[in-house]
C-alpha cells in the first residue's frame, strides 16, 4: 500500500491521513473480541481511569496476544509509514486505548513526540502514530481532535501533567493551543476530528497536536495505536518501563495482507508473563 | 410567536425545538458584552469550576443586570412556552452557564425536573427550559446533548451527585441512560446535539434527559437558560437559596420584540446587592 502523491502532499500539509473502513468488519471483530479478556487482567500494563475501573490504556498487547501481534505486522498499517519515512521501522509503543462508555476520560492537548523526546530521548520526530478504530467513532464518544498543520511547529514546549488523569502526559499551554487553532482557521477549521466506522485508520505525525474529550455516551471508543519509529531514530534512554517504551529495535517484517483472517505464526515473547527486565529502567545517573 | 402544528408535534415527539439564529448578532452582542463583568464578581451567585477560576454558572442575572432583565421578558423566549403550557409563567431559575474555553467542565446526564422535584417540590413537570447561545456552538466546545423522546419517560430516579463537579446535580444511572439512548436509535440517532450560530435558541422539556461534555476548545460556549414554570405549578419548598430557585411567582409580562436593541425600563430589585432573605431557606422541619 503505497501512498499517492496527493496523499503525501495532504500529509505534509495537514499532518494526518484518514482511511475510512480500511479494515473489514470481520478483521475488526477478530481484534475486538480479544479486548475484554486483556482488559480484565490485573497487570501493570493496564492503566485504569482515575475514577472507576475502566481501562484507559493497555500496553504491549502485540507481545502477548496473537491477534494484536498480527496487527502489529499488518502491511496496511506499516507500509504507508515506511513509505513516508523511507526507512525500516520498529515498534516504539503499542496501545489499546479504551475511552470506554461513560467512563473514558479526557486526553489533554499534547504531541506524542513531546513525551518520546522528554522521557525517552528519541532523537528526532521521525516516528508516527497509526490508529485503527475498533468501534464506530462519532462526535459523542470522545473522538480524536487534531489541529491541522500543527506538526509544522516542531517540538512544542510542554509541561508534565501528573494530576489531571491517571496517566502522566506532557501537555501544552492553553495560549499556544489557541494560537495554533487560530492559525489553522479558528472555529471554522482549526480543529478536525476524523469519525467513521470501526475498521477506519488514521496516520498522524508525532508532532501533530491532538486531544480527546471524555466519553459521555454508552458507546465504547476502543482504538489501537501503533507508534512506529524509524530504526536509526531509536530511543536513547530507558526512563520508562519497557512495556511502555520498547527497547527492541529490530525492523518490523510485515505479514501478508490477509493475516487477520488466516492462520500465520507469530512470536509472542511475553505470552507467559512480562519479564522482570521490562519493569527495569536505566540507572538513575543516566536519567538526569 | 406562536408555534406551528408541525413544531408542536415535533416537540411532543422529541422533547425539544431548535431555532437557529433566532436572535441577531446585534442582540447577542448586547448580552454577551455584559458577561465578563458579571463573571468577575466575587458573589455566591457565581459558581466556579472545580478546577481553576472560570465561572460554571451565574444565577439570577435578570435581577441585577439590565440586558438580562430584558431577555427574561423577551417574547421570543416566553411566548412559545406560554403557547406550549397554555398558562402564565414565572421565572423559576435564570442561569448564564459558562462552559468556558479549556475550563468548562462536564454536566452529567440529568433531567432538570429531577432537581426541581427533589429539591424544590415543584408539583409537576409543567415547566420548560429555554436556552439562547451567546457563542457559536460546535461539536468541539461542549454542546448540549439530548436523548430525543426521553421526556416521555417522566420523572426518572436520580442520585444526588455532590462530587463530580462543583455543582450538586441529581444524575441518572448509566444503565438507564443506555436504555434510553438505545430506544431512541442507538449510535445512529440516540443522541442529538443542536449546534449553530450565536443567537440560536432551544426550548426543551424539563424531563428531557441531557448532558454536555467538557470544553477542550479555545472557544467559550456561554448560554443563557431560562427555566419557566407554569404559575399554578410553583415550587412548594425553599430548600435551595432564592438566587437559585426563585420564590416570586408573579406572571412574566413580556416587553416588545425590540427590547434588546431599544431602551425600555425594567425593574432590577437586586441591583444594589442580593438581599439577605435570598440566602435563607425553609426551616429544617419543612425540609424532610
């Protein structure tokens, strides 16, 4: 799946691409059916919301769940990013974000690269997010909000917010968000939110400023996020645990396009539990 | 302004009516220009958000601010409700809700009549809300969400939520919300949110279940809410302070239609401050 010139230009300008219904309902069903069992696990890799028991984000399922291990090697997710970055990719982060009915909490305005730079010492923004909707996304279940073109601003100064939600995030000052939204067209076009059926996919630049509201609706909005990094741009510091920021920089090898509906072998290194080493971080003297 | 048969039927079925751009930009400007000064006041009638200093809701401005005293007598707001209830109305509650840029917090799913019944002993649901947008409302600044037809359910069991936000609210159980939304068409049509330019108006039934999300955008979403009650249906208990639930059951007399752009005299009984009696409540033995 190579991108067209028009898609490349649009990505350059807007910082994201939206592919409605890229995965079939059968493919989505294969993935979504696994989620309840993963979310039930009382493991550190399941971050729950501040209030209630709903899972906010599950990390690293591609290392212990076969359906997600296959998705992590899916050519529809990997190839367009290889095409954009013109390099082999490794998996920097793998998340199944809940944004569950009634309980899904806000994600404040942020750039993902802000965290990857500040916490993980990823040298440059040669990394991208690819999200797949496992549920239909509407205006009512907390869709992703983007500020189009905000990726061109590069790395924006951010503040480590440890209190608003259950998950620490490097968030951006409101005045700067207002400027970026005004620059992108204000109330008319300064915020966009791709919405569509389960199986839709979004690619977005790691410097694209985004947020999402809480989910007041009775409809889950589960999405999978692959954070793909150019191999030469691998992180230089292990401040965060390995189940959050991966340390295996081996290039991803894609499976065939039908990997979600046919049987293929995949490696599941954490199928018998997360290794102790995944909870270790770099020695304190390196974390200055 | 009398309602058409089609409007009356739609109100009966859906529980709300939407009138885009009913007030001109000049009329809106006259109102909205007054808001910052009202919100700045360090008075008990300004409820601020749980976090930060933004005003969540301002009460009773029609008793101390001339522009809002005129709005409280505006025939475009009062006449359609008189027409629906076929009776004289008094002002049960008057609010300027902030839902301010970045800071506006969620309003949980609730019916207004739930509070008016539980707290104020208003005998029946012969009361309505009329809201005017003082800012443009989009999907991104926390619009009102309605469950169409939910007013037909009558008074729904509710729980007094004293912790989620800064303002106590009788909120409805998630399972029942899910049922109501499913009955109204689920993800396709079970939630609606009227959006439009500043000056748009909504009339909604006091049993219509509604909510609104937080406001992550840099755009305020200030709205004025008139809660109009049939005079014979006046509240029977003064559990809440008078600036929240009014005790003057005098029928509202409308001003002419041009009252927001021309000079008219209005009574401003609280212009020199809120009287002490407005902070008093019924004796405890009546509040059982």
